[in-house]
C-alpha cells in the first residue's frame, strides 16, 4: 500500500527520544527551549512551542483578545481545527469562499461578510501556498483586523524569498506526525508581537505567570499568580527532541517533497481531466498534493478503486459550513467552495515515497478516470 501520508523517522530521532528518557525530565524543559531557539533562528522571529497546531491557533485567538462577541473570517475549505480554535474562545467563525486556483481565502469574498463584530481574519495556507497574502494583509489593515495565519501546511514555504512565519502578524504551525516536519505531535506560534508571545507562554502552562522560565531552569512555580484563562498546552521534551532532529533534516525533507510534487505535475500534465494545484515548487514545500478531477462521476468509487490497487487517497476537506456545529441557514453562498469540493482528491505524498511510486499512482489514477469518463 502506498500510504497517503506518514512520518519519516531515522535513528537520530529515536536516539534523541532515548536521551530524554534517560535524563528522566519529560515535561517542558531544556529540549523545548532549544527547539524554540532553533525555530526562532529558522523564522527570524520568536517562536513558542505548544502541544499541537490546534492549540497554537486557539492560544493565538485568545491572545488577540477574541471573546463571545467577536467574529473571525476564515475559509470554509479547511480542517475543522481552524474553526474549533476560533469557537473555543467563544468567537464565531464566519465561513468564507476560496480563490478557485489557490484554494486559499478569497479576501474579496471575506469583505462581503465583514461586520462591526469582525475582529480577526484567519487565512489558511492550503497545501503549502499562501495565495493573495498581500491582499489579505491590506484588507486587514484597512479594517483594523488581526491576522492569524493557519500555516499548518506551509512549514518551509516561502513568499517573496521570506519563509512563511517570517513576516506578517501571527503564524501558527503544526508538527503532527504527517506534517513537513514532525515532533510526534506539537505546534508553534510565531510572531514579532512581544505581548502575544508573553500571553501564549503563560496560557500554555495553565496561565501560571512566568512559569515558562522556571520550567526551562528545571524548576517549578510554587508561589504564583494566575490572571487569565490558561490551558495545559505545553510541549514536552520528548516532542521537542524529535522536532530538533527533524529540523536538522529539513533541507533534505524539503527537497524530496518538492521533487515528488514536480514529478506529479509532470506525469499528470497531459490528462485534461486532472487539474493540479498551480504551485511553484521552488518556493512552496507541499504538505499534501491535491488535484481537481473535472466531470467526476463518483469520487468514492474512484477512491475505492485506487485503494484496491494499493494506493491510499484523501479528501481535503469537507467544508466546515456543511458541518452540523457550524451550519448557518443565513450564510451567503459559498459558490466556489461548493463547486470545487466534490472534485478534490489528495494523492500520496511523503518523504519515503519514490518517483516510481508517483508514476504508479498517476498511471492508476489516469486509467480509472479515463474509464469512468
């Protein structure tokens, strides 16, 4: 079976975990501090590590002051984590349409959904691309909105020669098992805003003020104060140890992911029924490889047929406005999202694949599609 996605671990990550276990300090400590320092070097900005990417988004939403009276503009075509992070603060996620080429937030559509309750906008870097990020920031500045980038797909991607997270307001990343780098689970918040960093550092440790510095010194806070809602969202040394080794390998990981995506583009170029993402894989590091299949008769049948020949596929993502918890009968139409979603299929992409694997996937996909059409 050619898996849709998977972790890629070497002896280095395993040895690093054993080292943490031997030291018997498993919580937040020196390894997390070192990982954050390495990430800060990578981004050129401060980074705070947390337990997962959803926690990163949640803490960023909380840190900018979202409450139950606020609204956040966010594309409907994203994983439910984006919406859950917003609603966890009590704020209302407002589903927006996407650009038909990049499948990222269409800020012009978002503009139609702007109200006096709108406090932030959350662009999602779908499949590693940032879309019209300048347009998003210009729109946000004009309307005094905070920008919280859901960059879970975009670790290592660049825009105008600067890595995602190295510019803008706030960027949140995921390091779960299948992302561009992993720490097993984990995530981080990256921003130049010192107040946001301070709030996130406290909130990830149950709101215990300045507990981060004590943990990094191998100590605990016994006499402390809490002045805001906190969560148990800190990263462990075990996770950080994995992340540190993955970060050392990132140049190799990046090159391989880009190589495989270019191979897909090449192999699918002549099939008019298949539309790959319009991505420049010299600057984008793809987390997933998504295609649109036009005139698709039965996506489920196609996916079953692919599975039968040993190829896993996925669907990224069911639009959030179709989920029971986020349905709104008064919602403005999401024309692009609803027309494109039924055509989306995600093909296998991970470091341990070969170009021969890609060729096999493409051959099978094209064969099934041609027969179906």
